[in-house]
C-alpha cells in the first residue's frame, strides 16, 4: 500500500480514497472453453504500460499465480494470471496434475490457442501497451512460456522458474523474438544438468538472446513457499528456497525493465 501524504489527508479528509494495486477475476474463451483468469494492476498509474502473462504451475490457476500477478502490478505492470486448463480447474494430487498438464503437452496447438487467447485479452486492456508483452511461468508454466517463445510468439521476454527445459520442437534460427531467462536448481532431479546443457546448446544453435541461471543446492519449485508442504504430502523432491526465490525475482525485475526498455 502506498502512504498517503499528510496534505492529501488534510485536503480530502476521511473521503480521500487511496489508490492501490487491484486484482479482479476475468473470464474469456479459447476454442469454446471458458477460461478463468485474474488481472492485477495499480490504479494510480495513468497511461499505457507493459503487460505480463503469468502461467501457473501444474497444480492449475491458483493463489500462487495470482500472488505473482499482484507482485508484478506493484512493479507498475498490468499482469494476467492466465488459465491453461479451462474453467479455473485445479489439481489436488500429482496424478491429476500430470493428467491435466500432459493433455496440453501432447496437444501443442491447444496449448498455443489457450495461451494466445489470454495474450489477446491482456492486449485488449485499455492501459496495456499491446506491443510490450512478456510472460513468466512456473514449473509447468515455465515450460509453456518457453515453448511459446520457441514457436515465435510476439513476446519481449520470457522468464521460466523451475520449468522443464526439454522439448520435442526445439527453437529454430530466426524464429524466437523473445529474450529468455531460465532459473533452475542444481539439485532438481526433474531438470537434471544434462537437460540444462541441452537447453543451452539449443538456444546457442538458434541464436537466441538468453541466460540460464542455476542455483546450487536448490530443488524443484523453489519459488513457492508451499513447496515444502507439497513435497511432504506427496513425497516429491520439492523445497522452497528463500534465497533462490529472492535472487531469481530480483534478476527478473531487471530483466523485465531491460526487455521493455528495448522496445
């Protein structure tokens, strides 16, 4: 929350309404399927500004994705936490999550259509600079965001947090317009060192402007404070790491500022 200057309180008294970051649920459609997203913005900022898409983890569109959208709004962007599963569907067990995410992994045109529907919605917001859009993704969402960059979506930048780096449709020279940054943990068995090395080779071969950041001693889902509970409940190699979370977010702030500045 922003502090209210003393002169404003004296001038307007108790009727003074403080501007603040706002969040609202939105619905849109993709191929006839109703999608449920969440838009966050600071209503004190006037004029057009960049927009950022937030792609959720394999658990589905949840409070964590919305939290990241709010954090982006606090930075001055308009953020849309999108829905990849449809109807705001969430998984409550890894088997469900694997099923939901697997359906999209096997159907790239469907994933692309759902991502593009959300991007269209974000671009249509009255205060969004439609030519200045980026995407952040977490776990499953990181893989989705990277794949959209590989497909040549018109994005200024893509940041993947503990997202899988492997793909069956690698980036091609001249196809990727987005700058890319990825963050992974060295102790993440889901994204082993060989996968990181292959990703770097893929990006180099395609001439992509990218950076692959790895954190020593860090496991999967390191940005999500709920990771420890998920790991215990389902016996998964997940663990929150506050230092890696902060470091990756700080670098993402600089990354976004740079890619949007280079319009």
